[in-house]
């Protein structure tokens, strides 16, 4: 959390490149329509962002832990989800 404080000027612990990609993605998503080039750029940015780890805040980490626990409980129950 210290690295995301005002002392360091970072929005996340993932670094400035991540923040740049996120900002560019937000700009593209906010547009009413995209050119084919912009659609491809959005796809590339989304793929690149997916390579970063998730769950950097305590709340996000707690959510991920809860999800893992619930999945484990569900698997132990023997229930089956049919799709």
C-alpha cells in the first residue's frame, strides 16, 4: 500500500506501464464507436493487461481467497454444473 501512496505517485503496484495501458483502454472503451484499428488496439491492450496479476489491494486479495474457498467447498460437495 505504501507504493501507491502520494509519496510514490503510482495508481497501482503494477507500475506506470500498466497505468498507461489502463488509461488508454478506458479512453477506447468510452468512445461511442471504434475504427477497426482502434478495435484491434483495444484487443491488444486487453490481452496485455490480462498478463498482469490481479488482486493487489487487501479487499481484492480477500475476495480472491473467498472465491477459492467457495470453489473448493463446491468441489467437495460433489455437485455438478451442467452447461
